């Protein structure tokens, strides 16, 4: 509305005329309305103001509702406003109530009705249009050519039966008007009959107000029944249109859903093919890896064989060493026997020496005792010589004591030496025996361990070789069987999906055929309706010629309307049956979708199981490789330990 206001102010500035307060007040109030409305109701508008407004309306694209209610415009002002409105392409509602349009204004209204492509409502109440029959005929001509107007109010316009017949004839050719207000005019019996006959052709008018027109009650009843029939037909047509639109929407949605499903299925097939290709590539890659692993294991077996041969050679060398050690042990035993014999001979010689020394000591003691006895005898015999020889006796006693102590010390030292030599010989002999026995035990233990390791490695190598070969054969057979089963499953799935796609295409084609049949049925029903319309026209013509048979014809028309209602009910039943068929088709489609989802889930489960099997095989291979590495490590450590020892 600001643009319209600016245009008005600009036109007033060009003409050097100040804008009128009433128009500015209307333009200010127009901003308060929710839609683009200019309400000049009850305003006193001059010809100059109409000129300025006309300039603004001629190029306006904002205002869509104009009201000049009870403005009492002059003929010139009405002409200016109506000419400007005729050039406007945005107006949807015009209210010209109580403006005394006269003959020239009614002609301009007819031109507006002929030209306008947006007008929906037109109010011409209290304009005395019936005082000039040509004005009503001009409005009727415009109404017959108009294709957008839905509401027309020409009440309180003094329209006569001629104007009523013109409007009725216009209604025969009009197919958009739904509400016509003709209250408080002077249409009369002729005009009422004209409207009754026009309603036999017009099927869009659903509200016709004819109160205060001096029309008989029976014609009013006929008109009301015809209007009610139009209302029923319009409601049925709208329901049918809504049903057909809903059916079209459902069919489009089904086609869209089916296309989406087909595309998704094709995408799934492509994905499954890609997955199959990836699986085949991965299996080939894994087979190559297994082959490389098998080759590595063969090389390891060859290395183990070479190591086994080396170990056998070392074992033979160790045997030679053990024989040499045994020979050395025998030599040591012989040496020990010789040393024992020598030790025994030495012990015997020492014992003999000790016995001789003891005899000598005893003999010396005996000699000394004899000497002592002789001395005592001599002492007894020579008491006189005691004093002189006392000193010599003391000296001799001291010498005796010293000799006894020397003898005892020599005997103790000899016994200690004998004990020490015995202990040293015994310890040396025991150590030699221990060392020899320990060496023998070690050599025997090492020989047994080597024999056990060799036998164990031979058995492990043979079992591992057999097991690996059996597992390789089993794995190859499994992979071959699984690839064959998978290819079969994928081929079956592809065939099933193709069959389901063909079935869906067949269903879609059937549904399209059903829609075409429905459209053909609709066309036949429309043709039947047109034939019924023609029959009603013939009947109305006979009613005009024969007024006496009016009631009978009305009854016949009622019976025909009942037949039409029956036909409509039958069409409704057909539509309901088609709806049930559509529901069944939707249920079938849902079932097919459910089966497809279940099959997809099964395929996903198979893929997951295959992945778990592959992971399990990888784990087993890793475990076996670890076991082989640990066995080789232990074997290498075992082979190194005896060489260190």
C-alpha cells in the first residue's frame, strides 16, 4: 500500500494540487487491514480525486479489493473509476453499492466482466440498473463471457422480466458463477421461468436468491429443486474430483515408491555384486596369502629338515664326544683304582712304619726302664754316690721327661699327619667320583633329552605337515563349496529380484489400466450426464409448450434425478471397490517389501557369518604361526644349550 500512496502523492505533486484529507485518511487506514483493501465507503469523492485514483489504479499491482459503498458518485466519476478498473489486472473484489451507475456505468461493468481474469466478487446493489434495459443486457453479456466471477449481487436494482431473461440466458453460457443475488427486483413469472429453464443448462450455480420478485411458488420450488440438484451435483463432483485426485496422488505415490523400490533393489543388486566381487577378490587375495604362507611353511619345513640333519650330525658328533668321555671316565676309574691301590699301599707302609716306631719307642722305654732299674740298683748299691750323683739323677730325669714329651709330640704329629692324609685322600677320591658321576649323569640326561627332542620334533613336523595339508584341502573344498553356494544364492536372489521387479511392473501396468478404465468410466458417466441434460432440455421445452403437464414433468424430472443418484451411488460403490483393490494392492506391496527386507537381513547375516569365519580362520592361522614360532624358538634354544654346556 505504500507504493499506491507514493503514486497518489506523486500525481498530486505533478498537478500541483494538495492531496485530499479523505483519501489520505483511507490510505492510512488501509495499512491496518490484513489484506490489500481500499475502503472509500461513505466518502465524498470529486471528479478530480477520481482522476488521480484512476492514474494510480491503471498501473497498480498491489490493491485487490476496492469498496465504494454509498458514495453517490456522479456519472462522470463512475466512468473514470470503471475505466481505470477495466485496465487493472489485480482486482478480485469490487463493491459499488449505492452509486447510481446508470446506462454508461453498466456498459463499463459489462466490459470489465469481459476483460477481467482475476475478478471473483462484484456487488452492484442499489444502482437502479433495471431503469435501462440495455444496461442489464450489457452486464448479462459480460457475465456470459466471464470465466472467473463466482459472486454477483444485483439486488434492489428494479430489474424487469426482460433483464431477468437476459441474466438467465447468460447463466446458460456461464460455468463459473456460484452465487447470484436478485432479491427485491421485478423479474415476475416470465423471469422465473427463464431462470428455471436456465438452471437446466447451468450446473454450477448453487445459490440463487429470488425473494421479492413476484415469482409463483411452483416456479420457486422448481428453481430451488434445480439449485439443490446443482448443489448435489457439485458436492458429488467435488467428492469425485477429490477421490480421483486422491487416487491419482496414491497412484503417483505408489509409482514413486515402486520406482524408489526398484532403484533401491537395483542399487542393492549392484552393491551385492560389488560385495561379491570384493569377496572374490578378497578370497583370491587370501588364497594367494595362504599359498604364500604355505610356501613359507614349506621353506620352514625345509629349514627344519636341514636343521634336523644338522642336529643329527651334531648328535653323531655328541655321540663321539660321549664315547670319548666314557673312555676318559674309564681311564679315570682305572687311575682312581691305581691311586686307591697306591693309597692303600702307602697306608700299609705308614702303618708298618708306625708299628716299627712304636716298637722302637717301647724298646727304648724298656731300655730306659732297665737303665733306671740298673741305676736304682746302683743307687742302692752306692748310697754314698747318691749325693754326688743326685745332680746327675735330676739331670737324667729331666732328660727322660724331655724325651717322653718329644716322643709323645712326635707320635701326635705323626697321627695328625696320617689323619690329614687320609681325609685329603678320601675327599679327593670322593670329589673325583662325584665329578665323574655328575658328568656321566649330565651326558646321559643330555643324550636322552636330545633323543626325545629329535623324536618329538620329527613327530610334530610330521603331524603338522599332515594337519596343514588336511586343513588346506578341507579349506579349499570349503571355499569351493561356499563359492558355489554363494554364486547359486546370488543367482537365485537376482532371479527373485528380477521376478519381483517384473511383478511390480505388471502390477503398476494393471493399476494404470484400472486408472484408464476409471477415466473411461468417468467419460461415459459425463456423456450420460450430458445425454441426461439434453433429455431435461427436451422435457423443459415440452413443459414450456404444455403448462398443464408441468407437475407430471416435474415428477418425471424427480424420477430421473433419483436414477442419477442411483447411478452416482453405483459409481460410489465402484469407487469403493476400486479403493479396496488399491488397499489389497498396497498390502501385497507391503508383503513383498517385508519379504525383500527379510531376505536382505538373511543376506546380511550370511555376510556376517562369512566374516566371522574368515576372522576365525585368521585367528587359527595366527595361533598356528605362534605355535610354530614358539616350537622353533624352543628348538633353537634346545639346540644351543648343549653346545654352551
